């Protein structure tokens, strides 16, 4: 069953096979054989395979361990007592793969490619306050004797009806299984095809991880970037080890200190801003040092180069920030109030934003809020209504004068609004900064690196220059640098 290609004028339009066609193609492949384990929303995915016909050659077992005691007896208990977790999903996948390998003789099934599909979800509650979310995954073979590959993703439901969410989950499951077998050679396309016959208003995918022999060359941070780039989610996060993490899990009930920037590359200014603002933040009331998370945020607009996202450039930045032990967030939020709103979905604890003078001036620029019916006042209500502090890093003007919150110049119409927030302690100056750092600008450092000019190394945190040279990041050519230095 091939995907049809249609021509419309000079454009090639790919015909998307129906969910029934996808399920039928899987069913008619005599070598694809496995199990379905679905908890929390009914057996929505496997139902599509039953309905398509020919399912006896595909489905070894289908089950729903709804009862918690039954679930624990089969898959084991979770340390945190929860059931809609990545850990539970992984246990389901491993258990079912073990069962199918144990019960089916390879001598009798030499050409079978085994798989286990699973999901554990919670749909919308009766009060319609909790929209619902879940973990979905597949562990599968592409060759009979090959090690298993794995695709695991986290979803958030957006529909306000449990039945609709169930149907959405069923479609997603078919798309995942179909993509796993027929699109694995192109993970970026596989990612997009997860939304076949679905709308982004129905479902959000905010975390995905690929592993196994067929995905050995896949960097999951790039897959995270695709989620934001494709509009599948507004933000993704990865930890210092470079692993994708679920934002809800890492942000939950945390005090959050966020730094936004291009970090191209990360400089001594960024680190000085972090260290000084962090020292101030943890001394604030209602801030628990042990529950404080620092987030380096890069917006999608900062990743664009000539209208397109430069993935190599993104990876360069990510590697450096991770090497410094930082948690990184890639977001689609241009305005700061949207970042704060996003964090507020997961925590009510005090938050902090560390920024430079130019960033604060931009916040008080009305042009960024014309799309809001309430304009800048609506945005500021969303920004400062919450328990938030801004930690302001100074800069020097053209006269070498230090600009702080006391002498910053915002638009004349915004002066009184600025004074109000300043008077109420929402804006605090970062003091005792290293003034030598105020002459460091990442864009100038970047030019020096790309042109092979010496002297940029001292503008970066310890160890970063060596990483840039070793990995030829940002177009760095060590031989070129050496040649320029000899001149």
C-alpha cells in the first residue's frame, strides 16, 4: 500500500493514508507481530487495528490493567505511587517484550519483528479542571534478530471531552506504530506524521525520545527543537546531561530563576549575571534553595538564521550550556510575560528573571503588546501579578556611564508605569558586577571566532574556549586562529 502523490499546479501534495489504511498496512505485514497495553483511556489504539481487518496476524495480545492492584502485580509498584509516568510506561514496554520473547519460539517465528505498544494516560476529569496527559511509546524490532528500538513521548490533551481525547489517543497510537515501521529512517518526518488526521488544538507533544540501533545517530535535543519548530508544543527542556526532560516534572513547585539570551556563545557576562542574581534570589523570602531551578532560555527567534533555524548552531549552544551544568529551555515565547505564564502552569512559588538593561527597556515597549486587547497593561498584569522579581544587570552607555534601574530610560509614556513597579520592589539591581565584563558582547566574540581573530578566549567562562576549539563550534578553525595570532 503506497502513499499516493498528487500534483496541484507545480506543487507536489502528499496524500495522507487514512487511519484505517495505516492500520491495515500494518496488519497485512505478516512479519509485524506484538502486544498492546493501554491504561487509562480504553483500548483506543488497538481498536483501530481490530476494525481494519486482518488483525490476527498482528495482535498477539491486547490488555488494559485498569485496576491499580492488577497493574502493580503485573508491572511492579512505582516509588512515587503514581501511574501516569514515564517509569510506568517503560516498565510496561519491557515487561510485554519479555513476555512475547518468552512465549513465542523464534524457531517457529524466524521472520517476526516483535513490538510492544503501550500507553498510560489520564483523560479530562469530571470537573474539567484537569485536561489530562499521558505517556505513549513503542518498543520494536525492524529486523527479527536486531536489538529493540524505542520511541517514547509525552502528550497533553487539549479537548474538553473524554471521549474525544480517547479517539485522539487512538489516532496518535496508529500514527506512532505506522511511523515506527515505515518512517524510522527519517525521524523528523516521523515526528510530523504523528499529527496525521490530528490538529494541534487537540493534542500537544512536549517530550519525545528515540533510542535503539536505528536511532543511534539521533540527537534527541534536535528532536525537541523540532517539536517547538513544528508548533507541537511551546517549550521543551533538556538537562545538563543533554537528555530531554518533561517540563512539568522538572518545574513542578520549584522556585525558578530564568535567564534569556542567545548564548552564542555563552560569555562571562552570562555567568556573572547568573551567579550574582542567584545569590540575591535565594536570599528572598519564599525561596527554598533546595527547590530552586536555574533555567537558561533560548527563544525560537534567537535560533533563526536568515529565516531558517540553524540546527548546527543550536547544537553548538546546547553543548556549551550543558557543559556548564545548566538546564536549557527552548521556547516559542517572544514576550517575557508568556514565559512567566508558562512557568506558572507548574509552580506558584516565587520566580525570578535575570536580564540586561536592554531587555528591560524592551519589556516597556508597547509595540510588543499590540496584539493584546488590553495592550501593555494586560501583559504587565500577567507578568507582575505573579510572585516575580526582575534582577537587572547593568550596562555602560556610549559615555561609559553605568546604566541601572535608577537611571534607565524607558519610553516617556511608560515612565510612571516603570516607577510603579520599581517602587514596589519588582525590579532589583544586580550589584558588585565585574565591570570588565560590561565590555563583552557575544556578537563581537562570535565575529572574532569566525574570523580567526585571537583574544576571544578570555571573554568566555573557564573551559568553554577549549570546547569550542576541540569541536570546531561556531565555525571556529583552530589553525586559522593560530595563523592570525602569528601575524
